[in-house]
C-alpha cells in the first residue's frame, strides 16, 4: 500500500523491527506489546 509515495509495508516493517529491538529480540514481549497497542 502506498500513501503519498511512501510504502506503508516498509514503514510497518521498520516499526516492528524497532519494537523487536526494544524487547531485545523477545517475540513474546513483542506480541504482548502489539496486543496492547491493538486494544487501545
């Protein structure tokens, strides 16, 4: 999906990568964080 010339897929990939770095590669913590963001 492109919005104003920016790939949203690339943006999402970067955001998830940053979240994974924040949790030092712990997928369980990443998933928990994503659930919290999705619920809000």
